[in-house]
């Protein structure tokens, strides 16, 4: 029996907390007015049904368990669940309760904490979002290629990214939590001007205005620029810490120095031939010279003019490759032919003879013949130029899977280990004894790298050190089976004209394969059976006449040939070409590609319909 008269009744009725008495039978026995104000139900409605009916379904198992603890004599200090309101919504309640075992009653007080729970939920979501943003920021700071150090309000290291460790060789776990001045102390013996560095760290890293200063790291040599700035609160602009950034400017400084050296070198390289050309021109105009002197001066002018042209071409080639203006004309190519052609162009010298050591079964490669010829010439010229003491130069190759690797080996000055990673950088030239008098622009290897990478290959260098020679390698892809099939074989060293013939043949419904020289064409004939050929007579290596005569001398390879050439032919040369299977001999002109395609289509039409 619950007393109805109680001196504390007013406190019970006026409490803003939700006071109640419940029985072990699961029903409320008495409720204060705060229950109706909070949930919207009348006291009679709340007491007419088991209190579990008002509890959120998800919270009922925990509520039952808590009621059983109370029935066993335990008190509840802080228990939370959700109670339904008349409008169907739910309010979060926090409970404190104690049992009265003698009359099987539970005395409890509940407080509406819905707003607190909502605020806690929002705070938790905000914390999760902040954690996610911080994780993303940390990942970004760790991923970027600059060293970043974050200091808290007390100027202690709060974050130290991986790049900061790489640049300073200070491990992250040692740096975290350390004061700013400790960084300066930790770099003792690792920088050139330690006193200047220490002065910056001792003066504090919370400047009113951002500032930067350079340092030079020792072993390995690195030029680093340090930038320091305060971090300010967005809300009130007050300092919350500082940011220190390490930027590795070694490459930029080296490039800047290389450019300065290049400008000086190019100025010299341009002025010297120009001065020679102008000077000898004045001599030829102003003086009466005998024929021997005139010839000598003209030869000098020609040599200097070619040197000037080569320099300008290097600049234009590199600009075209880097800007994407110079396109590669890729197709099947005979590597042996390319090497032979480059060696012939380089010429043989007694002190530095060039030896070719190629295996007999080199497959066709995918290449722009003219571009690869330029690479080979450049590497051969470098091998000879940097072998002042003489020694043979060897060109070799090996098949590695789906690529062919070419090697040019010399016995010259060799390359220091620290210079090898920079060799293919534009404007870079290895310094050292014996190299200052060797002319060059520092562009040749950069051009070679761009060309080979444009082929989908790689270029690299090896050396066992100064005085022990060097080896330069580049790779080209092996020509696949798909490059060995077509109706017409085009043998033409001019890539632009070959592509034009391809387009005209395609308009006639004929497929084609392009070979830049006779040697490549001969290899292609081992794998394909074209129905006709378009042949230029003026080819690098074997001539078009020789190729046409050879394929015309065998019933296995004899096929209709359309000759397109700039060469003026004698009557006996024309007769020989006709005898070898030439169905037409055309002069190269603006419509030659179209005419060649017409003759090929006509010849194949007659072969397909001999009675027509």
C-alpha cells in the first residue's frame, strides 16, 4: 500500500525530473506530472499498460535485464533507454533506481537526455569527420614530395612526414613531441652552415611573417629550402602552431646551373662557327686568294656551318619531342640494317674502330628507322668522343622476351657513379679531368631518351667508374605477327610518302605493310606473302633495283612491282626493272601515291581475273 499523504508530495509533484514507483509486475504504480509533460500521455494511460509497451523495441531486452537486476536487490546508477511519446517519437531517458524488496516496489528517477544524446551523436559524427579529414590530410602530407613538420602551440613536433625523414635522416619516432630547437641540434654535423641554421631555430619558429632560408645537407649532398609560417585559427586568428616545410631544390639548382653553363657554352658554340663563317667570308671578299686557300677557307666554312646546323637541330629535335610536335613513324625494321647504316655514317677510325657483334637471328623490331638511326649515331659519336685514348667500340644486342636490347660499349673515360642517374637529363654534362675540352651541348642523350621512350622502350647506362669505359643500352619491342601481313609491301625510306601510299591503298580496299629499307623488306617476305609491292629505288643500304631484281628472280617471291622514284633511269635500267616484274615505273610527284595505288589495284585485278 502506497501512502497518499506525504510531507514530500510537493517535491514529488514539482520535480522537473520524472519520478515514479513501479512494481515487480512491470506496471507503474505512481508517476509525477513530469511524465505527462515529457511523453504526452496521461498518468492513467501510462499506468494502464506494462511500462515495456512504451520502451523502444531495440531497448526492451536491456530494460528487462535491468529490471531483473533490481528485483535481485541491485541498484541502478545510470541506465539509458528510449520511451515512446504520444506523437510516435521517442525520448532518451537516463535512470537511477533502487528496489524496495519488502513491498516489491522500485523507486526510480528518470531524466530526459534527448538533447544531450543528440548533441553527443553530433559530436561523435563531427569527431569521426574530423578524424577522417585528419587521416586524409596526414596521408596527403605524407604523400607529397616535400618535407612537412607541424608544431603545436608549445612549438613541439606534432607531425613529421616521411619526406622530412628522407631529407634530414631524422626518424619520425625520434622527432615527435620534441621542441623546435631540438631539430636544429639534431642536424648538427649534417649541414654546411650549422651556426646559421641554429640561429633560426633558437630565434623561434612562430614568426609574425612567413620566412624562408636555405641549408645544404651533407652526405648525400642536398640543397634544401626551408619555409616557416604560423598556423592561425580560423575563428579568431590566434596562433595554434607553426608549419615548417623542407623543399629539396637540388635538381632545380643543378638545372639552373646547367642552364647557365649551357648559355655560356651555347654562346661559345654559336659564336665560334659564326665568327669563322663571317671571318672567312670577309677574307674571300676582301683579298685575292689562290685556289688552294679559297678551297681551304670554304672547307672550314662548311665544317663550321655543319657544326652550327647540328647544334640548332639538337635544340629543335628536343623541343619537338618534348612538345609532342615530332611524331614517330613506327613500323617493322631490320635492326642489323639500322646498325650497319649508323656505323657507315659514323665511319671507321683507326684509334676507335667500331665492331658489330649481332647474333644471326635478330627478329624485326618496331621502330622509326630515322629516329633510331639518330640514337645510334649519337651513342656511337659519344663513345668515340669520350675515348680520347682510343679503344674499340662494340655494338651488340640480345633478345630479352618481347624486346631486343642494344648495347654500345666503349673503353673510354667511364662515368662516375653519382653522374649516371643524371646522364639523360637535358643540358647535363659530366664534369671532370679530360672532359672540359670535349665539345657538346648536353642534349644528345636527352634526345635519345625521349626517342626510345617514344618507342615504348627504355634507355640506361652502366660504368665501373672513371677510366673503365661505359655501356649504353636501349630496348626496342619485337615486331609481332600482326605486323607481318598485308596485300601490298611498301619499301620506302620516306615515312611521309609511305604513309600516303598506305592511305591510297586503303582507299582501294588493300592492306599494306611498310618497310623502311630493303633488308627489312627481305625479312618481312620470310613471314608474309604480299600480292604486290611498291618500291623506291633510292634506299639506305641495299638499293631498290637490287631488291626488285632478287625478288623477281624467284618464282616463290615474284610479284607485280610498282616502282616510284626520283632517279633518272637509263633504258637498260628500265628494261631490267620490267624484267624483274615492274608493272609501272613512276616519277615521284604530288600524285605519285595515288597513281601507285591505281597501278597496284589494276595489276591485282588482272591477276584475279586473267580472262578479263
